């Protein structure tokens, strides 16, 4: 099943010590690139989180944000740095004595002073399982979204692949008419020349023209690449790079077909093919 690289997932889980929220965003990228924002106290989990993301995803630029809100029980584990408090009071008292009454520290200023309030850091081992549990749920949601978007893209690719087959079929059907027209055109020009043409040389010229206008190989390769696209779309693995390569091959054959075109209808068909291929290529840029 195809996976898009654009998706968003959000999962929240309540644990014994607080609420955990994971937000994951992914967009298209050539490789897997992970950017994480974790609370400072949980930075030790970053490597483990990256490993779990790498196990679930193959390509895309992924942004992961972990938010946590502590419960009252955790908040109760707050202590004051009393030696620092006493020192700050001494300094404030001395400044107030020098500058006048009312210029001392307020209570809120004291509490905001760095190092005055010590908040107990959560036990990493205690919460690691809950964080990874929530991460797995968020990754599962992200993958489901990517698969859903990928299936829509696969439908669009199948539609355009079918439209390409129609163009190939039309060009192939016109080949005998195109060659016959060129033969008649050459004979008409020779009839205007007041000399007898060598039948052997005439057949040789006609063979050279037919060879120069022959696009059977290009049409066969177009069919082969379209068959491969249909097969790739049925695979249950990352196929973005392979599809991108097939777009390059399709475009090469369409360009060759255009350069060999001997009539307006074939030229229009080649242009339509290139338009369809470009539409497919744009969609494939977002496929994992």
C-alpha cells in the first residue's frame, strides 16, 4: 500500500504522574529526517524515540513534540533553596536600607529567581513506558493517515496511467496511416521530377524513412513502464523512489516519440503524454 509523506497525528495519554501528549507532523523529504522537541528532563529519551520513529517510517521530514503536564502529586514535590532565600533577603534588606522603603523584593520576584524553587525531576524509568506507549499510538495514527492519503494518490496515478495507455494505443493505431502518407508524399514529389526513378533506390529511400519514423520500440517501452507502474502500486513497501525513476523513463520515451513524430496528431499525443507524466511526477514526490 502506498504511503503519503504528509500527515499529522496527535495522541494524549494520562499516566500516574501526569498527562502525556505527542504531536507528530511529517512532510515529503528524500530521506528520513527527524526533529524532536522534548522537555529538558526527558532529553535522555531522544535516541530511543528516534529509533522507534525510524522503525515505523522510511522517508519524510518528521517533527515530533512531546508535551507533559504534571499532576498535583508531582507538583507537591517542590522545595525551596532556603540558603539562597536567606541570602536574597539579606541583599534585598541592604538595598532597601540604601534606596528607601518599598524597594525590596516582592514574594513573586523571590519565587521567580533562578535556583530558589527546586522541582523534583520525574523518574525517567517510571514514565518511559508511558511515553513510548503514547508514541506508538501516535505513530500508528500517522501511518494510517499516510496510507489513506497514499491510496488516494495511487488512484490518481492509476487514472493517469490509464490515460497514457490510451495515448500509446492511439499513436500505435496511426502508424500504418502515417507511413502510407509519407510514401505517397515521396512518390508525389518524385512524379514532379522529369526523370525516371530507380525502383530499387526508391524502395531504399522508403525503407530509410520508415526506419527514421519507426517508434515501435518507444511504444513498447512505454507499455512496459506502465505495466511496471501498475505492479509497483500493488507492492506493500516504500516505492516512491522506484516510481520516480519510472517517471524519468516514461518522460525519456515521450520525448523520443515527440522528436520522431511525423504528423500533428502524434505530436499532440506526445505532448499529452508529457503532461500526464508531469502530473504523476508531482504526485509521486510525496510518496514514501
